């Protein structure tokens, strides 16, 4: 998978999150080990903002048929840092 922009969310049909990406499942992350992603999304999805923060929680898209894997949302945790359009 090509590099993404930190905080970018995509749909992914795999059964695993690719390297540098995480499932958007509301998981609590430690700021100390995910500082860059924290600077982008902060605590808008949860966490205390002191030692942890939460990933967004987005329900997988349903698929037709009981045996098919749902399509999941993933968030880029390690990639290009987003540049602001206002130059900051």
C-alpha cells in the first residue's frame, strides 16, 4: 500500500491493517508511542490527552453474504505529515 498522510482514513477490504495503518476501531493508543498521530487527531475521538488518545471508531461496511469479510476503515498512523493550507 502506498504511503498515506497521517490521519488519512481509507476503506480496506483486507483482514489485517497494513503496515503503518490501524483499524478505525476506537482503540486507545499511548501518546508516547504514537506522538505524531496524536498531534494530528488529538483527543477528538477520546482519550485523556495526557497519556493516551483514541482512534476513530467507524463501523465496517457490511458485505453481501455471511462468509465475506466486511470492508474496514483504516487510519494512517505513520506516513507523510499533513501540511496545512494556511501555511502553518
